[in-house]
């Protein structure tokens, strides 16, 4: 939850019922979960929202292609982008219900 922004610094907090853990460990766990949720959002935007084909074998190929795209999305910022471009995220289009046949 964001409390306020002051001089470009963001003050945030999170609530947990986890006891007897150092705050740094809790913060790391929270950030790793946020990264996983970002990857799930990218996966849905890349093609895992639904399986668009009718045959299981075709959908298996679809999933392989989506996995390649996700690998590229994960590695490209680390290997090929610099500065602000490393923070760019995939834009998620609205699902339109069309099926590929």
C-alpha cells in the first residue's frame, strides 16, 4: 500500500501475520511474489489466457511458442535493454473472444 510520495521517494508498507521473521526477509518474499505475478500477467497477455486451437497437439505447439515468447520477455531486459527500457512491461490487450482456427 502506498502511503505518500515525497521528493520522488515512495513510502510503502505491507501487512503480514508472519511472526518471528526479519523485515528484510519479509520484504524479499513480498518482492519475489510481485515478480511472479508480473510474469503471470505477461503470460496471459502473450497467449496463455486461453488455448485457441481445437486439437490437443495444436495447443501443445501453441504453448511451446508462448513459452519461447515468455523466455524472450524475461531475458531481453537483462541482456539487451538499458535505462528506462529495462522497466517496460508488456501491454495486455483486452480479450476479444476470437479463436484461431
